[in-house]
C-alpha cells in the first residue's frame, strides 16, 4: 500500500530583541576578534519560521491547525523573547552566547514539547535578510529520501 503523502507546514512570527556576542571566558581582545562589532550591544528584528511535518488526516485536511501553531509560538517564544535583552532577561538562555544558533536550539526546546503528536521538523531563525540558521533538532536533518521513518 502506498504511504500517505507527507507535507510540511510553517508559521512565521517576528520578534525584536537585543544581544551582545561575548564569551566571558575570553579576553576583551579575543572577544573583539571573535565577534567583531557584534561584541557591542545591538538588536535584531528576528523572523522565526517553524515547520511541522505530517500527514493530512481526512477529518481535518490539515497537518496541524496553523492557529494552534501560532498560539504556541506566541505563548512559548514571542512572549519570552520579544523586546528582551537575550543576554540578561531570558532565563533559558542564561550561560549561553545568544547567537542565532543557540537561540534556535532553545526555541526548538520550547516549542517541541507543546506540539503533542505533531512532528517538529525545522526551526529557521533569521537575524536579518542575509543571515539565517536552520535547526532540525537534536537528531539532525532527516534523510531527504524519507528513510528517517
Ligand atoms: Zn547580532
């Protein structure tokens, strides 16, 4: 029997936050060399795209109600990070350098438990039009040929 089609649906949300890229175990000179101007406090208008993967149940025709995903992202991510200093104000980021990479990992950890049965596929975080990071979860990116099942 043919397996049911798998689709990927995404919700985009935005938030603004400040950060300073700084490693306390490095000297001021090493921090400047490693992080450049990003070692100064500055902000980003972040764009977050969260993608959920699944089949389409005949009863609803939806992988997941995007309204539900929107609410999860507002409650678990935007309310926590919007208009915050990611170095100081966000408990779950304490002790990590708040790069887009580390923030994406934390966003995965915040969103994934709330999805209840739906499979989180990707967290994509854009710091700017030019810079973005993709995170496919702790197991890494699934095999594109679908053998991850
Ligand atoms: Zn930055």
